[in-house]
C-alpha cells in the first residue's frame, strides 16, 4: 500500500497516529496482527532514526481484535516531515509494514 500523508502536527502537540491493517487489505484471510514482534520506527527526512525523541515511551498499542497498531507521537521540528513506520507481526508469521508521513508546522 502507499505511504499515507497525515494532517499537520504542531511541535508541542502529542498526537495519536495509527494504521488499520484490515483497511490495508494486506492481511491474509484468517490472519490477525499480534503484539509480540510488532514495533514502530520514526525517521526524519534524512532517514535518521528519531524514534527515541518522538515516540511517547511505551505507547505502541497493537489491537489483535481489530487488527490496528497505534502510538502517541510528540515533538518534531517545524518545516520537517517524519515517516512513522508501523511494523506488525501476524499470527501466520508475516511481518507487515505501513507508513505515515507526518508534517510538522507551527501554525
């Protein structure tokens, strides 16, 4: 599936971002996401990992019931875009990735 572009976030905001893996149509019939082995990685425009700066600690939530992954995102520099990559493991052994681009602007 392609990269999704999110609404703009202001630098001081803390926002919840997530992916519905049912909507991505990438889950095999009968498969579901699982928490173990799932993660979120945030990179800046230069490809540098800024996860520790922008991910609210321990906020990744994987819901096996509705096949979603979400996390709270903080900070960021005005004028930059960040890629939030949700990697989820599935019960059938796949590792799926969906990405969101998050622009940061001080409005």
